[in-house]
C-alpha cells in the first residue's frame, strides 16, 4: 500500500474576497501535494472556510443578510477562485457543517472530562477583526487606547464569564516537544520569536468560549449561553474532516490522520502562534497525533507595503488572469517567492520572469532543439552511449544530479530552491547548445547524441514543472512524444528512440508585450 501524506491550507476566514496571499498559501500546499503524488504517496490536500465569529455576524448584518447566507456567498467566491486557478483539492471543510460542529462539541466535552477546561471570568482586550483575545502586555498601548500588535485594530475591553483551556498545564511539555522536534516549526525565525514572545514570558490559560455570541458553535444547557470561541473551532477543521474515523476514547486507532507519514499545515506567519502553540497543546490534551510540520511563510506585499483596504493596494487574484495564464502565476509563486521572508509582488516582476525564463530560456531551448532535429534527421534519434563525449557525459550528470537535488529540497519543503535548480538546468542546457555550437556540427552521430541529451534535459525540466503547471506540461510532453511525467523516466536515457518529431507550429510560450 502507498504511503499517506496530508497537507492543509489555512482555513480562510469567510469575511470577504480572497487576495493573492491566500492564493500563495494554497499554491504552496497544492504543489507539495502534487510532488508527493508524483513520488508515490496517497497525498491529500484540505482547504476550507472558517465561518464563525463576531466579525462575520457584524458583516452579515451590514450587508442585510443572515450570517449563514453571508458565508454561503463568500464560500462560493473561494471555490470559484480555486477553479479559475486550476487548484484542485481533496477536501473542503466548512466550520458551519454539521459534522464539524458536532465533532468540535465532542472535543470540548472530552477536554472538559479531562479537566483541561474550567469555568472562569475573562477580563481583558478583544479584537473583533482578528477574533483574538490579548492581555494588556500583548496589546500595543498608544494615545490612551490598546491596539492589536499585528493588525493595528483597536481593541475592546471585555469582562464576561467564559470557559478556559489550561494552557499553562502544557507549557513544559510544549517546550520539551519543540526542543526534540526542531523541524516542527519550519521557519527558525518564527520559532525564535514564539519562544521569546510567549514561552519565555509564560503561557496564560486561554479563553475558548464567548458568552451570548449567537454566530458560532453553541454548547448544551450545561454551559449556559456559551459559544465555542473561534480558534478551538477553526483549528479542529483540519481533523474534523475525518470525524467519522476518529474515536476520542481510542485516539490511536487507525485512520488517515494517524496513518499519514507526514501531516503539514501551510500557514501565514500572522497565525503561526495559534498553530505552533495552541494547536499542538489541544491535540496533546486529547492524546491525538500531532502534525509533523507547521510550514509558515511570509507575506506578499506591494511596493507600498502590506496590503490593506486603507492603502488601496489589495490585489485581486482574478484580475491577474486578465493578463497571465494561471499556471504561470502559480509557478511564479512557487519559484520566485522566498518562503521564509516577506516578498514584494509586482506585475512587472512577473512579466520579466515570464519573458526571461519561459520565452528566452525554456521556450527557446525547445524550439531550437526541434528545429535541428527536423533539419538533419528524418527518422528517430537512437541513443548510443559510445557517441557521447566528455561534455555530453558531464551534462547528463547535471540532469541526474538535478533530479536528486530537486527531490531532496522538495522533501524539505524548500520549494523555491528546488525550482531554482530547475531553472538553472534550463539555462545550462542552452549553454550546452552554445558551447558545442550544435548548429555547426557536421558529424550526425555526434549531433544526434547531443540532441538526445538536450531532449532528456527538456523531459526532466518538464517533469519537474509538471508539479506546478500540469496543463502546459502535458502539451509539451505530447509534442515530444513521452506521455507521462515520471521521475523514474528521467533516468531512462533511450526513451526517445522511437519518437518522430513534427514541426512546432507555434511556440509554447509566445513573447508577450504588456
């Protein structure tokens, strides 16, 4: 049986339109899922919508809609965006689904039975827009008011009955866990910040319910007028999709969650704390299996800074489709954005990258190779190892080393580095063309050997790129006569022995003037 792999995007808050940051998160999860599938895993990807909370009910009222009607409309926008960008997924979880709500109620009751939830009184600061409680030390004090340290939203003072989770009880366990699992938090900078800002200051018990909040997961009469708070609700959406398979009294029973070799959550750095501190503690309290990696990433910003409505610099992903193919956008996000840092997104950068790599490098490599084959050969080229010279052998080694390095980097989730070496391979193959001056070669045996080498390189590049842009790669593979993108096929150097090439009627990547 194939090994199992599970990856999730953040559960996107259903308060409005998605922006390119959401597209970036989903693209990362999607290309990793695709890589794992090509590596032989039964790989599954989950995305979904976080639909509860005070902010949602306020926005629904502002739009003269019931909350459920409001989130239904926004969820359809999400699904349309993924459809337009050809991002398929295996699971879509909504926190308003009955199966999710019932599972979270079961979770809450089990935590209560375990004495990890207790009744108390919450007094402190609350940000409606962030759906987050903070203490006065965590909030930013300015001009007589308190503000959220990340969003800058003004915070309200709240005093009400609440149920709390005993976070303090698990602090020592979490510190030991993070010490022993240094790769649990992908970005070491994030890990350091969380230790300094939260663990070293001491974790505080967490309010997990709100009083008289109508739009959320309501509790039984035993917990009068209490609604489960958004993070206990949202985080368990990663697990509630398997609710039929999970027995909270026997948490180690076999199911997809427990059987997965790896469980990876892709999240933006702004929600790292909830996933790196609260989520593992919640799971530990239930004796449930923990994820293997929290793949945090930086923000996509513009030249004006972080995107916000007030600055007017929010980029709608659908607007990009008016100028760019969705696969080009996804590959750009995968290969040109550094996961561990904030990165500027600018259409000019995307335009320049398209013309530089796809037109001048990869497109040129394909067209010049096929043109020479059609000019000098009327029958299939035959791979003969005795036709190779030392330069050919050296470049074959580059192709095979790229395969090893690409897979190693992808398995470490160093995605942009993995694609960087693929881009470099394409450049090297063009250099090979020029070093050997293939258009000048009169010895047809030597020429055929060199052209087969380049074809093998093109196939390798296409196979790597298939992870991010399968539609365009299928066109290229169909043209060069090899129907399947397969890592194992990269090492089969005689795969073109029976291929007859036809004229390339139009370039795969036409030059565009924007």
